[in-house]
C-alpha cells in the first residue's frame, strides 16, 4: 500500500481500528459486509432452530413437545427471522463486499449511512425476539400478520410492528446506498451494460426494496392504528376491509420474494460462467429478463389471495399475469444452461451449489406454475404443497445461492482456500437433506395436510417422519458450514491466489485484486482501465 | 448510537402502548439520543462540506441518495392513497351489496340498510354522528399557503443562484413562516373536528383515512419546516454559495414533495 501515492490524507494509511469499536464505528464496506454476513449466519441458526422445533413436533401425529400456540409462534418467527434476519442480510452482505470491487469503486457511496443500515438490524432482531418472553408470547398469526387475527395478540403486537418498521428503514437505507454506488461510482469505461450480473440484479432488487418497503410500513402502521387508536381500516363494521391488508401485504410480499431471489440469480450468473470457462450466454437478455421480472413482480400480488373472495375478473387477471413470469425466468434458466453447453466444466463446491440452486429453483418454479392456476390453487391453498413450493424457491433457490456465493468469494475475502473436501460434503448433505425435507411435503399437501397446524391425521405420518429426518440432516449440516467458514477465516488452509479460480480474471474485476483484498482502496496499484478493457 | 436511540424510541413507544409506565421515559430518551446523533452526524458532514472535502462525485451521491429517499416516501403515501381509493371504489359498494356473487352477498345480509355513500363511518355507524370536513374553508386556505410556499422557496433558490443573500434569506423565512402557518391552521382544524364535528380517528373509515393521510402529511410538513429552519440558520452563518448548496436543494425538493402530496390530499380527501 505504501508504495502508491495516497492523496487521501493520513487517516487512510492505517488498517482497521482495534477491538470491538472497529465493528461498531466502521464505515468500511468490507467490515460492514462481514457484519451483515455474521448477523445473517446467527439468525440463520436461530431461525433454523425454530424450524427444528416445528419439525420435531411434526415427527408424530398428536401433540408431543410444544403446545399449539407456541407452535404457531415458531412458524411466525421462523419466517420473519429467515426472511428479514437471515436471507436479506446475507445478500446485503454480499452486496457490500462485492459491488465496490466489481465496479472498481473504493467503497460504498454513502459509508456512514451504510454503518447505520447494518446497526439497525440487531436492534430490530432484539425487539422481535423479545416478544417471545412477553405476556401471551410472540405473534402467532403467521408472518403475513393478517388482521383480524393479528389484532387479537396483546403485548407482542406493537413490538413486532416496530421491528418491521426498523427492518424496513434498514433495507431502504441499504438500497439507496447500493443504487447510488452503482450509478455514481463505476470505474470510467465500465458502462451499465458491461456491469456484472450480480450488480445488475442487486440494482433491480434495490429498486424493488425502495418501492415496496414503505408500503409494508404503511400497512403495519394501519394495523397499529386499528389496535391502539380506534381506527377501522381493517374492520368492515366501520367501512374498512381486512382483505385490504392482504392486498397491501402482498403488494410488498410478492416483490419481496423476488428481492430474495434476484441477488441469488446474480450470484449464480457469476459462478456458472467461471466454472464453465465461458462468458455468460446472452448477458443482455439476462439483464432485460431481470428487469422484466422486477416489473412483473409489482402486478401479480393477488395470486397469494385466490381464495379470499376476489371478483372473478381480478382472479383471471392475476392468474394470467402470474403465468407471464415464467417467460423471463425461462430466459434466465436457458441462458444458464447455454452457458454450460460445451463449456469445460469443473465441479468445485461453489459450482455444485450453483447447480443445486438451478435444479431446486426450477423445481420450485414448476410447482409455482401449478399454483398460478386460480381454480387449481383453491386446492393447493394453505396446505403443505405451498410450504414445499416456497421452500424450494427460497431455500433451494435463495439459500443455496448464498452457500454458492459464500464458497465462491470466501477465498477472495480471507486469502485462504476453504476445505474443498468438507465443502463438497456440506453440499451433498445439504442437498440430500433438503430434498428429504421438502419433497415429501408436496405429497402431504396434495393429500390435504393443512399448514400451520401442530397435529395431523395418522395417514400423513410416514411422509412427515421423512421430512423431519431430512430437516435434522439439513439443519445440523449447517454447523459444518460454520466450522468450514471458521477454519477459513482463521487462515487454516492453502493460500488463495488473487485469481482464486482458473481463468476467473476474465469473469470479474474482483479477481484482479490480491486475496485478501486490501482493507482500504481495493484497487490500489491495480490498473482498473486495463482490467475493465480485458473483461 | 443512532440505532440505540431509534431502538429506545420505538421500544419505549411500544411499551407505552401496552400500558407500561417506563415507556414514555425510554421514548423521550430515545428521541433525544436520535436527535443528538443526527445533529452530530450532519454537523460533521456540514463541516467536511465547508472544508471543501467533497468533490462533485460525492455531491452527486448525496443528490441521488435524497432522490431515492423521496421516492420511498412517495410509496409510503401511495400506500395510504391506494387504500383510500380501494375503500371508496370497492369496499363501500361491496358493503352496500354490490357484486351479489362475491362479498356483497354476505354483507347485504349482515347490514341490509347500509347505503353505499361517501363519506361514511361504515354500516355499524362506528363512532356515531359526524360531520365531514369541507374543502373550501381552512383546507382551501392551506392549499394557497402551501402553493405560495413552493413559490417562495423557489424565489429563495433564485436569490441564492444570483448570490443575492437578502433575497435568499427572505425567501427562506417566508417559506418557513408559511409552513408554520399551515401547521397551526391544521392543528386548529383538527381541534375543531374533534370538539365540534364528531370527526375523530374513531369515526369509521372516513375518520380513519382522513386523519391518517392528513396527519402523516402534517408530520412531513413539520419535518420539512425543521429542515428549512436548519438551512436558514446555516444561511445566516454565511453557508452555501451559488455552486455548492446541496443541503438547500434537498430541503427544497422535500418541500415540493410535501406540496404535491397536499394537492393530492386536497383533491381526494377534502374535495371529491
């Protein structure tokens, strides 16, 4: 570092501050990325533990371990924690770590706000988890918080609502930062269309977040007013309508699931070309497909409410609009397949996870098309088929992409290769455990087992037992992941080269940097112009 | 620190809502902490700006940041406006029995006498008799006030651009004064509604949407006025020049934004 003239003043010369204060006061995108990822990992384990409580209870028919009210608290908190605490922060962590080096920027555009957008999260998590220990326990309405049921909960309600507000503020601030960084901090010559897919998908994700998070905030604010300030928004007696909440929630909620899956698409679009040793097939069409998916996500929300009693024309419209999503998604899937076509493929752990993503996500997509049919959805609604569907897309899609990205960039972050043997073991255990966990739930759903109920009819026992065994395999495998990451961060393993993966330099600016990247100014001494031109 | 403040504020507020005595204390503490951090944070940014540490690229980052912040605020209001339209276009007719194959069939059995009309406090007449807020008294006056404040803030901007400091400061003072007048008039309107018109938050869907929309707007006007007041004090200290005045522009954008929202409110909440 010292060999390059530093025009930014002395304070940038030293490394990170020491001790805990480094993490509290940091404005460094790499530190904040690490914070996001660490937070996500902790929340992933907490939310996972809740899922295991659910699966343990469902191992046998009848009530064994927990009472039904607590069971419903678990399903609610599991969802909220996984969506807002684990998956979204994990992608935000990737964005923080990787967007600046991918576009040739020294850091995020608004670093102080970046610090704040992370540090809101732990407080929101505390607020949410604290409700477990209050009178009447946590919210047990499911994460969708539908009134009038949710208005019957007592002390937990305002805490949950404010927690949602905080999470929303955090996401909006982070999104503003990402958009500004991408618009304003790209290296000269790196035009928008040359930008890596991961940045593109995050850009569109950030737009979605900015546009839908305030709507969720507004909707839960109306819940709060209905509960504490006498209003009648969701009460038909006063001229309101509980279904309005569902419309508002899903106007947020549907883009929200794309907020989770689009960065996953981005990560996979980085990984597949690297391990196929070919450029991404049809990149421009990938970008447009992503934008189209983002747009469609705003106009399909009511397919979550086919059974609520909407007018028939509305059902038809939302059904057709929903089926349209399959088109841009198909473009993406075929582009990934075409990228691999005649490539010289190798199957290191990131590639395995990316392929796992592809298989599982496409499967989840197919069940999605089944449910997009309004008449058929009347039968799928609120049973284990939908549970299986969204876990295939959000876990098989989102979480497997997170695993893929983690193994892909971990050597870049730490300068140490992870343990390839353990990595592969982690993939196979996760993949098999996952399928054992969720595949049987399709059949349970089709046979009529309702979701969010702690008990079931005896004929569902075998499939439930398979599912629970799978859950424990998948869950405990993640401890292996923690161990692999810990080893890598400790520096136990081979040193990673700057390029890390064979030929990776032609797939992204970040691979031109040394591993680990310098703490400040990733591009110190690197000829960005040349790197951009080479790509 | 800011997070701690925010946490304490919302935590305290929630505790207050469920009837805990300590709630108010933590709420106030949190708010103070939050304001303190904001003052410190923005103060530092202002100082760095004055020292000329910010190049045009950084300034551009701030601009984009403000633009997208306002975009998210637009969606916040869009949520409430959308709800209002939904109630008026769908829910009220359904409650009146429209759409016999759907919701209307049931509601008509529940409340056969309900006439679908707006304003309404719903089929159960929640909150009792009330009088809706007319458009041509205080609301029309407030419309004039906010529209002229939009003009004065632009006049202040012109003053700044041609480096006419007195015009700049006068324009700011006029804008803030108009903003305060607006808030005072609205407070009077609320008082009137609560004490004489029977129009409260509890007055069914009309009262709910009326106070939610106008209340959040009034809150935003207040924030905008505080924002402009900070700008005014900075202007009096000689900050800003014709080329560097991002903070002023951000405040002006925000002010125009609340202005436009008010026009929507005036048309859809008060007038139609």
